[in-house]
C-alpha cells in the first residue's frame, strides 16, 4: 500500500513546496522539465495531439494547473525515511540493469530532451539539447523498475554534481595561456601594452580602462582588476604597502567579528550563508572544496555585518566567485581541478582578503540592489522594460500578450548580474568590460541585459504560451558561449547605450 501511495506522491503531496521552480532568485540548477509540472491522470496533455490547447497566458496557466498536494503522516514519514533497499525491487532484473538505472534515473539523452518544449526551431532544440546534457546532475530519486515502465520516487539522498564539460575559465579557443594555441601577434602586442602600462611608476587608469574594455589578457587580469576596482592605487610604489595594510585589516575583522556568527543577533545571517555556499556553482568542483566554502563563509559574513543596511541577501554569494577565480589564477593554471588547500597558507589568506575587498568595492556601487525591498533591482527591471519597449516593440508586446512580467525573469538578471545565465568564464570576460566602463555594474549592465534579451528574439517570438516563455527565459542555452559571443553582446550593448542614452529617465534618478 505504501508503495502505491509513493507512486502517486507527485499528485497528492501537500506538505512539500510546489513542484514549479521559483520564477526568479533560484539558488540551484533548473529541475528536469518532467519535474516541473504534474497533471491529474485524466487531464494529462497529449504531446502528439496538435489540437491540444495550451495555456497561452498566465491566468490560463494558473487555472489549468493544480499544485495542491495532500499526503498522510505515514506517507510523509515514509518519504523522508531511508531510501528503499535494492531488495524492494522486482525480481528477475539483473543487478547491472538496476545499477545503470540508479546511475542514470532520467534515462538517456533522447529521453530527457524529448520532454523539452517544442520550439519549431531545430537549431534552438539542438542548443537546448546540448544545454540539458551539460546541466544534468545525478538525481536524488531512488528508481523503482518493473517490466513495463520505469518510475522514479524522491528519496532523501545526497546528490553529486557531474563535472562540467566546458572548462571553467575559458574554452580552448578563448585561452592565451599554457595549453592553448599560441598567441597571435595582436594578442602578444596587447599583452605587451598592458605590461607596459602596469610597469609605469603611475599607471594611467584611463588608458588601462580603454585597453581593458575589449578584454584583459589572463596573465595580467589579477593586477588589472585590483587597480580598476579601486582596491590598489595607481602609484606603483604604494601598492605593496596598501596590499599589506588591507589584508591585515581584513583578518582583523575576522578576529574581531567572526566568532559572533553563533550569537543570537547574527545566527540567522550565518545560517543562510552556510546554506547558500554549497549551491554556489554546484557543477564546478573548485567550489565544493571545504576550504573554499569556508573562505566564502568568512567573506560573506564579514561583509554582511559591516553593511547592516542590507545585510546578506541571496545572490551576493555568486559575486565572490569571479574575484576568487581570477586571484587564484595568479598562482594556478588549472584552476578548476586544483586543490586550494595545497597552496601556502599566506597565499590562501591573500586571495581571500583581496576577494573580500574587491567584492566590497563592487557592492558599494549597487548596494541599493540589496537593501530592504531591493529598490535598486525594482528600478532596474522597470528601466529594462521601458528600454526594451523602445528597442524592440515586438518583443515587448509579445510579453504583454502572454502576461509575462519582466520581474519574473529579469529580477535574477539584476540580482546576480547575469551570472546564472552565463558560464563563469563568460562572466569573467564580461566583468573585464564592466570594470573598464564608468558605472559598469550599476548602469551599463542595463544595456547588456537589453542586448542579451534581444539576442533571443527569434526564440522568444516563437513561444506562444506563458509557461514556454518562462522556461525559455530561465534556461537560455549559453553553456557553449565564450569570448566571441560575449564580445558581440558587449558591442551591441555599447551601441544601445549611445542610441538610447537619454533613456530611461527614471533610471538615472
């Protein structure tokens, strides 16, 4: 009987949050599309029936969907209990078959991709297929098999992320460091120019920004980011003194405040940070190392208690990662697979302190994004809506027709600075330009988001229902993006900035 109840769990459970992933601010990778929605048996849509009517607007979508679950206490305990033993599986199945299903409960690639929404565009469908393959993680489902079907039931088991296929810092074609194709003459000349600027007694920051806009060579990115963020002075002789003083100051904060993480006043803040850290880039092994997670906990906790107006807000945890990776790359070439604990302790401390101060400099310019009610984000999303209505009226009217609110997808774009939409290597390249731009994170980001939205114009206009639009906007296939794609995105954002320099007026208040 308990087994039958578990089979119908998705239909009937009321004590577990709804099966639809949050529209924005999600702190984990997207769920498999088959887990997004459940239907009563007699209303399950027939995907092969072209006459089946889709919910075209938000209100129709809400009316046609029932997420109300109910479950008895016994079933709840059974759900949260220990995973079913192998002995509970039907007899007659070879153990190797069972093991294969446990390792790949979502089935093969074609099975996963077949449940993605149809776009009518073979290229987009292929891109989504590639994206899904790269995002899949081992399911927490304990698989039950029978001779006619495979059914999955959720059990409380730890999930292990799969290694990402795409390199952390750059694709091979984007690299100019060891292990990549030789640098072109142009790349070598750019690197020499950077070294010349950085070696001068007083670095010309305006000239450095000018050269950094189109990307910073990996070899000089750490020192360039420290300078462009305002962490280091332009005067070369003063840099070592400033670095030593700021690093000592940071670890003074650790000694003074970090023990208070268990105090009544701060324990909720620390608890939320502690929960969010493992969710930060879960598919990248580097960020699952205990020593790295401890570094992030200290950085975020110290920042939170030194900024009581906002405190810690989910999403800030993402903003540490580009700085940490860039400063780690100063000492390590294979960042993704390196054990940070193997570094000398002083080096680890320096990377941590520098990441803290550069993240603090970034947040100083966008702190209203994270104060009560997040007014900065509200204003920026409204500004994006106004700007898109002027740039591409077709997309704007398409959203209005199907009742898609910009806040439902663009909140995350502003809160996480597109870090959930782009691979980390693309974020690092994007931030080269943001730090070279005046008000890059607070103002130019608006035009980047506009260009990013217009980039998917064809796919957006091909979606003719509310759910399909949101699924598209939350799972844009950028997993294979690199420097070339980011460069084109930034060029378009630059064009929009000067074409619509007077808009939106309320955004500049």
